[in-house]
C-alpha cells in the first residue's frame, strides 16, 4: 500500500517546545496565591495509629493540615476496587503510607513542619516476602493474603510426565524495578464552589484520576476536571499513582481555598510510589528426547504490596505470556498476586510479562542443555505457527514466522560464529574476560486483555475547523512515546493532508472523550484505529455534503471545511470502539482470544564478564521484531532502544534494596540506571506484516522490548560463565557469589 | 531557610543579559533560575547532581545548577537552554534532536542539549567515546541514548554541510 505520511519519520509534533525548554511540565506552572503541599507518611510497615503529634516550635495556625477526617466522600483511591485509603485513618499497612497532608506558601517552613509531625504507631506483625505471605504467617489482606489468582489449563499436564524422556524443573526470581521517569510525579489542584475540582499534572490516564476524585469528593462527573500537563516519562509509573497525588493536592486546595502544588522530590518518588512487581516463577517441563515440549507446568507469583491496585491485571498479563510463543499440547499455569507490607507495586512497562518471559526463556536454555541440543534448536522445534494454539487457547490467525525472525537476528548478530568462537576462547581461559552470547524469543499482546477493550469502549472525537485544521480529541496522553506524532500521521494519511494541519488537543477531561488509559501497548493499535476511523468519517461527511471531491488538494480541503462549518456550524466526527465479533474471551475459564494481535520478537545479547570482578558489560545488542506496519521508524526504533536500555537496567543494575518493606536506596546515587557509557550499540530491526485491524496495519510495540532483554542477557552470562543464572538483577555482587559457589 | 539567613543581591549575566536578583546565599541556582528569573526550561530530576536535567553553562563549564549555591553565581556568565537558540532559529544541536529522535519525553532534553552544546565547544568533531563520556552526566530514561548520539553526530555533520 502506497502511503504519504505513514512509514515516514515525521519529526516529533512537540519537538520544538521540548528542545527549547518552552514545553510546560507541571512544576513549570505557577498560580497566583499558590501553596505548596507535602505528605507526612507512616514510619512503620504495619500498625495501629495511636496518635499524631505536632511539635511545639512550628506556627501550626499558618499551615493547612489535612487528615482522613477532611475527606468529603469516600476515603479511598478508587481503581479496580476501593481498598487503598487516600489517607490512613486507623491503620497503616506499609511504610511511607500517607497519613497527614500539610500546605504552606513557604517550602522551607513546610519541610520543617513535615519533620515536626510524629505519627505514633502501635506496631503489628508484618509480612515482607512472597513466601511468608503464601504461608499466611500473618493475614494482612482479605481472608488469605491473595489479591487474585488465575488458573489456565490446556490439554492435560498430569498425563504427560510419564511419557517424558526428561523433566526439567527450575525456580526463577525477578526484583522490583523503579520506573525512574526523569520528571518526578507532581500535581496542582484548585477547588472552588463554582468550578468544582480541577487538577493539572504529570499523568498517563486522565480518566483514572477523574474517577478517583469523583469518589473521593462524592461529586458528579462534570464537577471534576483533570488536565494532563507535558509529562516527562511514565513507563507505567504514572498510570495509577497520580490519582493519589491529585487526591492529596485537591484535599489541601479544598481546605485552604487556594491552588496547591505537590511535587515529589526524587527520594519521595522512589520510596513511596509504585515499582515493578517482584516475582517468583517455577517451571516443570516435560520434554522428549529430541527436544519437543510435552508439558509445561508453570507456577507464577507476584508480590503486590499492601493494596490491590493493579496487581490482578499485572498478574493476568504475566500469566498469559508465561508459556511464550511455543506450541505445547499440555500447559498449566497457576498464578497469584499476594499481599505484603510494602508500598503497592504497580504498572511498569511490560506489566507482568517481563517477569514470566525472563523465567521461561532462561528455563528453556536449561531445558536445551538437559536435552543436549542447542538453545536455538529447542526453540525451533517448538515455535508456534499460524493455526496453532497458544496456552490460553487462542488460535494464532496472524502470519507468524518466529524461526525467520530468529535466523535474521542470528545473522545480524553473528550469533553462530560468535558462539563457537566464545566457547573456544572461554575454555582456553587466558585472562579474566569471558564472553557470552544469548538470546530470547517472545511475544507481547497489544491492547487490554480478553474482553478488556470491550469494557473500556474507548471513544475518540475529531473536529475540522473552518481554517482547515483538524483537531484530534482523545484522553490518550503523550509522555514521550509519540502519541501526538503518530495520531497526526494516522489522521493526515487518512485525510490526505500534511501533519502540520493536524492538531492534538491537550488531554482535558472537560473536553476530550475517554479513549482509555495510555497503557498496554494500546495507543497506536486500538486508539490509533479510532483516530483513523474518525478521519474516514469526517472525510465521508465532507464528500456527502458535496463540498469536497476526489483528487482534492489541501486548499480544497480547507475551503470545504470552511463551507461546511459556515453552513452547518461545526464539522465533527465521533467514534466508539467496537469489539471484533470473531474475538472471543471467557473470563471464567481464562481462555480464548487474549489479544487482538501480538508483536513477535527475537533479541540477541552479547556480553563480556570479568571473572575477577564479576563486572558484566553488554557489548552488542540486536533486537528483531515483527510489529505490523511501522508508523514512524525513528519513533518506533526509539521506543525499542529505550525499552532495551530499561531491560538492561532490569537485568544488571537496578536493584531495589528492601528493609522491612521500605526501599532504602531511594536515590539515583545508589539505585543505578544505565548511563550513556554503560550501553552497547542497540541495533533495531523491524519486520512489517500489516495487521488488518490496526491503523494502516500497525500493532502495539511500547512494552515489547522489556520482555526479552533481560533473559537474553541472562542466557549470555550463563554461556560466558557457566553459572546457572536464576534471578535478576545480576549485579556484580550476586554474580561473584554465584561464580564462587559454582567453583567451590 | 534557617533562622538568621538573609537574602543577598546576586548579579550575573544570564543568556547575554545582565540580571540582579535577591536570593538566600545557599539557595540553589536551579531555584533562582526557575523561580526568580522564570527560566523554567532548566529542569529538576533528582536534586543531587546525578541526573543532569538541571545542567547549565556557567563561565563556559557545564554544571548541575541544583548543586550551585546562588552566591557562587555572582559575576558569572550563565547560559541556560533558553539561551541556546538564536532568536527564532534553533541551534544545530536542537534541530538535530528534533529531526533524529533525540528528544522523547523531553524532561532530560534541556540538560542533554546543554551537555551536547558544551561538548561540541570542547570537541568540534567528537568521536564516539567523547560523545558518550560528554553526555554521561545526563540521564535519559526514554531513548537508550542511541538517538541522542545520532543527533549529536548529525548536528556536527549538518553544521559542516551548511558551512
């Protein structure tokens, strides 16, 4: 298909503002009479609040003080359920849980005041690990500490063990990971009788915040307004937590009658907001003598922290991705999200899948070793093909060629030659540098799972103005990933205009329809399709009105819009998501068409390990993926490169150190993310098989790179060192310990 | 501010213009720029000199403005992101960041561009290692740095083509 704008690296829509420093982020905004707000947090992991003490040396009458008693509606941050309080009233369930809010115009005094509040807590026994939670050492949530569990069954796993040549078992763990967007979280709120509640802030999902505030204030829809300011990165970290900060700023604004700004500093952001769920995955795999998978028995547990938040959904995606892009007749996946007394873990790019994909891809290398074949040979013998069925019972209807992707990745990375060369060099063992090369093959589903998109029922509006500009109205947010630019490209393509003629309306719940949250690799594929459809309908209206004819120019389009608007008042189109009739999902059995489409990928990592210091460097990285039609090659490659970099951090550097449920290394100094000197050249390649239901054939890609990076690196390290890597992050300290015990 | 702290007058040149403002001696230059001078292009990412989002040029050197006390700015020649473009014309580095995907969420971008501009002043033809080292004090969570390196290389190349 010949395209004009799609497939072109159109420059970022808001690029000029970003490179000149004129883009306005929440902390760049200031309102007359504005106060600053801070949060006083629980010093304990779990306990009963006995008293709140305010020290004498602070002029408290000058400060606005808010506690749970000041909440006009329901004391909760409404998400899937309403178990998380906005401010702890009687009990605290994790360290750093918000208890008291303070506001004042002088930030220095405010900080002194924050330190002068002492929350007296009668401690209760707490739970800090998956094991203790599962053992019900204490019941800290519900009846059994379980937020959610899933059971997926395909075929009959129990019948397969007896006929297996080999059964390989293994347990794998992944750590928490901080999203570490460079713009810390923040909100400004204004509350008045006349206007209701308005918040401006750094966020991914304006309508999540909107819902939470409606319930907190007991106000109807039209009395709450949420506006997204320029957002300096999200990666999932600004999916659910912004509702909390918006709630706090709004309560202070209500009590003070003044605008209130809350900006977290880095330490508060790291210690109090969500992180990637720590996980444990156990595999038991039956395999034939020649490496055919007979049965996969998978047990997956995530640590959800103290409240449910999004854990059921994270668990769901992790569960569905746990058996990978393989055809296996017998699969059983048992999974659960458990409560611990840590701050709730939450959304982070990949959303459960990076955890299970790490376990599976590391495990399959071990299975191959047990069988005595190369890891690629094991994959080759089990890759899923068109017409075969995934673990959740979804028949793959897309064209898929995992073997082709793998061979291309191997060719581009020089995999076969390097594997041979490194093996020889490592065994000769001159010097301390050992080299390794490893890979991971995986898939990632785009959009909400199962019937999720049907429930969301997303909406997009489009309006053509008399001057010929076309405005896109959606709740989907730009946070760096390129929403503004690709929406403009999709609309421009459908309308046969240039991107400059397309405007993106700032997400503001007072004006834009709810196009669903900006998460789950759904914005390009699902919302982008709605944008495309809205454009097609707009065009049809102009054609039907007789103002526009085939072969029109941009000038003709503008004149047609002008004529239409002067005759009819406005030219708008409105589109609502319609779920394809041939996608079926059974929420009870947890089976069916989990996703409309998958991205498919093979990533190859080359590492060097200094066996004396256990320092690992990623020397080369090749990422090959099939993602449907690429809308903007520069933006798409940027998504993959950035995701791989986060995956390298997840694999090697990013270690959250916990002490009784609290992150104790909440600084960029001691929580280490990759810098420009730590990363290899990341080479990105796309295969494009247009997806019929995506805009111009596009599928989702945002989360994909987080899935395969860490296991590719872990497999390369195992190859280089002979150490059976079972958990990430693989810091120098942990690797040194593993190497020493392997040689002991 | 601690009791007894008195504001002082600080005079310096910011983006070519002489300015004088009142600030506590130990106030962060970052806050003086953002709040007193309303130059909000300089960003705060960590407040402890790790991320480089607040990078500016001070007497030609790249510094993290979150670590510079206001009193140290007395008499200094300061350039912030607002002083990089010339009138309406973007600097070659800014143009390249837009064209080659060097900016995603944009929050590290002002500091990153300051670091790149400073690098090119020191090394007009930087090699790969010099680019990596020159930008290593500026963290970016979006790009994985690849498109930033490409942007810097392109800025050098495009500036040459124009010359």
